C-alpha cells in the first residue's frame, strides 16, 4: 500500500497535464482508443523527460523503495487510462 501511495505522489504533478490533455482530446476527438494511444505517447514522453533531466534523482528514491522505472510508469499509465476513460465517457454523455 505504501508503494502505491508513493506512486500516486509521483503522479501528482502530472495530473494537471493529464486533465488538460483529456480536455483537448475530448474537444477534438472524443473516442477512447485514440485517447489511450495519445496517453501512451505522453507517458513515454514523461519517462524520457524524467530519465534525461535532473529529475532522474526522483527515480532513485523509487528504486530504493523497490519500484522499478517500468513498474512506476506502467502503473501511472494504467491510472491515467482509467481517468481518461471516465472523463471521455462523462464527456460523451453530455454532448
């Protein structure tokens, strides 16, 4: 449970960007599959950004907790997919 909370702490700064991307995706093309592909691309970009900048030190903290980089970003992607599906489903109901 503590590892999951640590992953959520890592995901917290990305939530605002995730909802912004959800709003843009929902405005232009409110389909779930293209939205999830876009989220996959954004997750890979976030991984590249974190691993190639000074934020790499944050990954050391999660490695010390026993969370690999692949597991960290996989869980973030799954959480982001769940939020995206919920957001687009609600958006489709009101349009």
